[in-house]
C-alpha cells in the first residue's frame, strides 16, 4: 500500500487576508511502464504542466517543489 502525503497550508497576510494552499505528493505516473519514461525529471512538474495544458485559465499559485527527503510535491490554491 502506498501512502501519499498531502495537506493544506493557511497563510495570512499582515492585513488578515487568508490564502489556502493545498499540497500533494507527486508520485511517478502509472502510465510510465506502458508509455515510456517521462521527459520531466520532477513528478510535480509533470503534473503541473499537464494541468496547465488542460485548463484554459490556470491557477497562478500552481507550482512544484521537493522536500528535504527528495519527495516531489505540487501545490495549488484551494
């Protein structure tokens, strides 16, 4: 069984305006064994680029990062 890390971060400005960001762990694609190796070295980047291709207006906070243990994540505004 795989455990995928995800969560929500609440950020508040000095003027008390809230911003909710959702982050999710980006695992390798289940299609990779059949479609070939992914051209992206970062799984979060693969997911973000796929979402930007499919959405007419993309989330301005959509992005990707890694943690200190080398796990790939992507994040978006909630």
